[in-house]
């Protein structure tokens, strides 16, 4: 079977078309992240020397590419109470928002797209409806600077709490993209997107489709505004750019190589953390230690988020790395909303409660996942994170029988549960809605045993396009 990874040509964007939005002051890098502000150049012509460098692209990583190098990058978060600080060591880099790769394999429930539908697409594709972005539309291949800002804030906050996640090295706004071998201004691309939306308006009838008409008008207004979609390229550091889905879907003969790459990165991390720990992918015992390690840390990462009152909402296999990291934090939301006064507009919220001179309820930003789960009584957003993280481990093992035969499903279930408990910490952030740490741990234990250990069915919670937006 053909190796699904590819090398694609990327070309640097001219300096005058780049604006630095953010530079991480804590990362000591051997290069300037601005030097990595490149864009996909599928139509590259000329000699190899004339073309820009080639970067590795991976199926399902549809707007990112990685540098193909492994080197230690340190980040340290000091504490204010005299306790030891938090030390992170990253080893790999990628750039995100740099063009739409692997279009022939792209599929998305949230966009209503099936595999192969976008085969042959250009380096950027406007999708008029999306349930994942706050704008209500998406541009495949590009990344919005506003969404990256959420990632910066959440990743730094959670990394300081000990979570294994990505580190944003730099963010750079761009005024030009590359499509079909030509440089096109962002302004021109937006005009084309607006024309698509205007064509949709022509199909709608006032009085019958008023809601849809207003929604499309808001999208057009946003695209015209300078504060609307602002393309930016994000340079990221991680311990592994490889995700659980990459391993699950890789050809059987390539899987060991992916585990070797992840283990190499982990061993560099252990070395620079001063830990006497070494992983190997060459033996059954070594692979067992590795999968137990990442299972524990995925559980702990989720526990840290929940312990800080946050949920991810998209803990599928594409957001969990082979080094036990949770990435792509632009979807992270607080579980609770607290305010002064009665908060009358939230009285219909199922968790609404008066607390002192104010109120508390489940954050409406968690959307349809803010209702109580019928079986566990917790907000569905919390149950969804627990289910999705366990289901991701289960799907990896199900599709890798050679790895599944080397491990104990009970041990894997226990590892993710123990990690979650350790990550929750001592503070009970959900006390106001009568949810205890013990209750959360018990639910995680039940779900992990059902999903991982006993391989039983468990309901999924998926965001889907409504009929009006399909």
C-alpha cells in the first residue's frame, strides 16, 4: 500500500505581506518562527532550487504541515508560591493555516462533506456552512486569527497547570494566499466568498426563509469587515505531530514506524526533563508501556481541563497525539457561567441556581451539550469529553489488533481513569451545581470500563448541520 504521507512544496510569503500577531516569549527557539510563514505551492514550477522547501503533509491534517525535524524546545512556567515550576519539553513543529492539503480524502460531518467530494480543489476552499466556527462558515486550508487567540490563551493557561498540549510559537497575519500557482490577495478571495453567499440569498424567499436570510447577511457583513475572518499562519510546537487517527488509519507496515517516531520524541523529552525513563517500540513490553503512558496522560489532560472548569468538546482521535497530548484548543469552553443579579435570561437553563447575590448556570457556549445527561446527571459536555477520550483509545486498539493483543484492556481502562482522577486536583469547581470530584471520577470509571474494557456500545454526541444549513 502506498505511503499516505506526502512531501508538498511550500513557498515563503513575502515579509511585506506578513504581520506578527503573537510571539511566545517563553520558548527559546533555534529559529525565528516568522521564517516558517509559508503557503502551499501545489503549482510550483522550476528547478528544485527555485521551489521552496518540501514539508511533510499527513492525511486528515488538512491545513497543516510539519517540518520533519525533532529537536528539544524548552518552556518553563514559574510559580508564585515557591513550589517547583512546570517544565515542558517539545520536540516537533508544524505550521497551520498554510493551505488545503489532501483534499481528495477530506470528509466532514460538520460541513456535510463526503470523502472525495473536494478532490482537485485549490489551496483554499470556502465552505458556506459550518457548525464548528463562530462565524458560521469555514475556509478550508486557512485559519482565523481570532480562533488562534483562543488556542494561545487556553494552551498557556492549561500548560501552566501541567497539561500536555501544544505551544503556539508564533502567529502571523497574511495578506496573500496562493491558489493554482498564483498569489491572490485575501481581499480578492473574500470577494469570491461573498459572491457564493449572495448566490445563496437569491434562492431564498422573504417571509419563508427569514432566519436563513439574516444568517447569510451576517456572514457577508463579517467577510466585509476588517474584524471578520483574518487569515493567519500559526507555528506550533508539540511533542508529537502525529495523532491517534494517523496511527489507526496508517497501512499496517507503516504503523511501527509511527510509534518509533513518537517514542523517539518522548525519549528526548524524558532526557531533557532529567527523568530516568526510556521508551522503545521494538518490543511488546515497550509498546505496552507506551500505550499505557499515553492513556494515562490523555486521562490526566482531560482531568486537568475539567478540574479548571473547562471542556474541549472535540476529543476525537484527530486531537489526541501519540505523545499523550490534547491539542486544537480553539473549541475549549468554560462549563459554568456565573454572574451578578438574578440572571433572568438564564432561568430556563437546567442548571440555573441562585448563589449568594448572583447566579450560576451551564455556559450556553457548550450549546446542545449543556443539558443534563439522562444516565449520569452531569452536563452532557462533561460526559462527551469522557466518552470521546475513552472511545478514541478503544478505536485505536480495535483497528490495531497486533497492539491490542499486547495490552490488558483493564489496565488501559484503569490508566485513563487514574490519570483523570490525578488531573482533577483538589478544588471542586462544580460545587455550585452539586457535582463533586468523586462523582466525576466514578462516571469516568464507568465509561472507561464500558467503552474500553468491555467494548460495549455507548451513545455518541455529535454536532451536526441542521436541515436549514445542509
